[in-house]
C-alpha cells in the first residue's frame, strides 16, 4: 500500500522557506554588493596603514646616513654647522617645544572660555554668528598670519608687551633681556592665535552635545549657572575637549611658514622668550632647498623623522589619556 497516497504531506511553512532561501552572498559569491562594500572599506583602511608605513620607510631611508653617522647624539647635539658637517637637533627641538607650550598655555583657556560663552551664555543668533567667525579663522592661510605677525604683532611685542613683562616680571629668566620683536614669544603668540579656532570650535560642538537634562538636574538641585558649568558641563565633555587640545597641539608642532617669519631663525638654547629661536619645521623649510651634500640632506630628513616621532608619541599619550577619561567618566557619572 502506498503510504504517500494516504498520508498527506504538508507543504513547507513560510518560515522554513525563508530559512532555506539563499542570501546575496550565496547567490553572487564574492561579487555580492555586501562583499564588495566590505572589501572596499577594508582596502581603504589598509591604505591608511600602508601610507603611514611608506612614510616611515622613506624617512628612515632618507635619514639613514645621518643615523649611522651621529646615532642618538643627534638628539642632544646643539651644534648645527653644515660647513663642518656637524648636525644636532637639540636647539630645534627646544624651540619647537617652547613655542608650542606658549601657544597651548594661551589658547586652551581662551578657547574653552569662548566655547562656554557661545554654548551656555550667548544668545542663539549672536552665538551662531560668532561661532562662524571663529571657524573662519581656521581657514586663513598661515602665510597671512605670518605677514600679520611680522608687520603688526612683532612691533607690538617689541614696544608694548616685552617692556611691560620686563618691568613687572623681569626677575624671571624667561622675561629677561631686550626684545627686538621677533623671537620665541612672538612665535608662541602667533601659534596661539592659529590654534585658537580649533580648540574653540571643537569644544563648542562638544559642550553643545552635553544633554540638557544634565544641566536641568544640576539647576534643580540648587546649583548656580557657574557651578553647573564647572561641575557638570565641563567634566561631562572633558574627553572631547582633550581631543580639541590634541588637535591644536598637532597644528602647533607642525606649523612652518608663520613661525619661520617671526621666530628669528637663530639656532640657540636660551631661557629668555624674547630671544630668537628655531623650530624643526622652520629649519627644514629654510634649508632643504639649499642643502648640498648627502649628509646635509640626510640630517634634514632626520629632523623630519624626529618631528614625526614626537608628534606620534604625543598623540599616542594623549589618546591613552582620552581612553582613560572615557573609562573613568561613566563610573563617576553613575
């Protein structure tokens, strides 16, 4: 007896048909849209790693002669004498660190203050206009800042700022001596103006993203406006603010033309901020086109390698700081 003729076979359910339906990958294999998109994104990410590796390889290859000739002493040597073929990066590293430090000391509190005013205190329309102007400052070419610093800021520093600092704080070594307008202080002021838009714009976006409920809860507990900003808004957005400072630091370390025009370009290590100095990016811009001899070119390339490594290490340390803040922040808010 044929059982199939007696026992009816139920058709497969829609769920079973759905589960057995082949997906796009099974239909198209490696040519499915999802697979193509995934592999394209992976290729773009790998291109960044490859580009970074190629950059490091070229810097190492170009500076190999200087590395083999001077070794670690290149970082602590103060003499830069192309005629005698003696090269050291200590004076340029000193000028780079000093000018970047001055820029951050001036720009960070001012930029955060601007962001707090625009987000928490300014009227909406006025804040939008001022915010647009702040972002516009970041679009100004560095050569324009350099010209303004050379013809406007340098005379002001020579005739007003330096005498005032020397009269009040002249007992400190950093404010001793006579200023001729160009010098590390002027370069630091120019850098502060240049990195200010980055800090203010990014910090404004970070503070604007703080939930309004955080402010309302603080005010409901009896806190004043100032206490709410200081104890609630700024701690909530400190990770993003740290990112803004990192972005500004990267700009300050790598800025070339504006600093070259106002720093004086004198390789020396002195305590006074009124004296001329030199930065790593400035000496590369000034001397690379005129460098004669393989050792001279290799030393300049090694300066670029040192600048790259300094920037990389600082950003890595700052990234670890942000990661730690991101882990501690939710626990404190909880």
